[in-house]
C-alpha cells in the first residue's frame, strides 16, 4: 500500500511547500517534475533511488527528496502521529552541495510543531 504525502500547514492555514512549488518555481515543467517526484515518494514509501530521484537522510527525523536533474529539494519526514503518512515540510532551491543548516532547522521546527500538537 502507498503512503500519502501531506503538506505541513502553519497556524495561518498556509502550506509553505505548495507556496514554494507554485509561487517560487515559475517554470511549469519544473512544477510538474516536483509533483511527479512527490507522487513517486508516496508510491515508494519515502525511499527512492533511481535515475531521476533520490531520498537521503538529512538530520534526526528529516529526509530530503532530491531531484537529480534539478537544484530542487523537498524536505520531509514520516508523520509522527499518523501511519503511512509523509509530511512535506520545506522546499528549497539548492545552490550548494550541502543543504544549509537554517533550512534543516525550519523543517525540524515544523516537524516538532506537528509532533507536539
């Protein structure tokens, strides 16, 4: 059975990953790649390693969905309270080899917010 990906929702009802995909990424083809990657993430239960996508552990409970042909990363975690759910926490355009610590901190903060509800 597949997992279900859901976006983190902040206190104002905003979904930062959705905003990232559709506001920060202007190219429709790139948006389609990201949506397709998220679907693959659901199908493969958060573990992917193929010619286009890869998931890697980043820190603590945080993982990254890495697009091998794009400088895009989606940080996610397994939902702390609901089985077979993935939480999409943060999206970034990566400019260096390493993900910046501040981006991981944002993802961890959002994860902990959900965990402590």
